[in-house]
C-alpha cells in the first residue's frame, strides 16, 4: 500500500514531463487516468500499453495475464495490488458489465480473476460483498454495475463465490438485515 502511494508520487514528479500518447488521450473515459496511474509504476511503456490493451479489450487469456503479472513482479511492481487500489480509490469510471468505451473500474474487475490467484478471488468476493451490503439501486447504472460485479464474482469459479451468488438470489437475503451483514 505504501509502495503504491510512493509510486504515485514518483509519477507526479517524473511522468508528468512525458506526453500522453494521442491514442490514449483521445479514445475514451478512463484511458488517460489509467495511463497516468500505470506510468506512475515506472514500468516500460510498451508493457503499460500491452496491459491497457488487454484490460480494454477484455479478452486477454489467463496465461497472458499471468505472464504480465510476472513481468511486472520482475520490475518490482505488484500490479494486482495496484489495480485493486485503483478500484478501491475509484480512480476510473464505474463502467458496465458489457462493452464500454475506454477503461473502467469494471474492466479492471473483469481482468483480475484471470490472475487465477485465490487471494485475488477472495478480495473480489469481499469487494462484491461490500458493494452489495446495504446497496440501493437507484438507476439503471447502479443495476448494471451490480450485475457486472456478479459476473466478476462468478468468473472466480470458487465455491465461496458460488455460495454468495446463490445467497443473494434469495428473497430472505434482501428482506432482512442479511443484505447489510454479508
């Protein structure tokens, strides 16, 4: 966590001098923010672009994601912790469960299960629980976001994720205090 803060500070001091490629700044919401945050990690720009392309397209294979994670670790960067922090800090637009323009929080969430790491999967489940706890759906965007979150939880393919998915489908969950405690 401290490393992420320090890396963000180093971005402010060093990366701000480098122009943002037009392909990044002209495409859609979240791309500029993702580029700036990822540049803060002082990773090779080609690696940052590869990661952003994979996240944006949402079709990167699990093996590719794991190789990218290893490449980042070789450079001393825990990219998983970094992306989790970006989601928690709500740096990017929320996005939707389906295609959207640019890079969104939902895109990061869809990318994370491909790490195939039980700790990441548990983080995703806890994140989803926190978002569903006491949630009030006021708009189509709220509903769409929660639907996308359910898909991400399902993508982890863990037993405890399946239990959560079954639990939130029960009427009892929504009609009692269970919605605020799970």
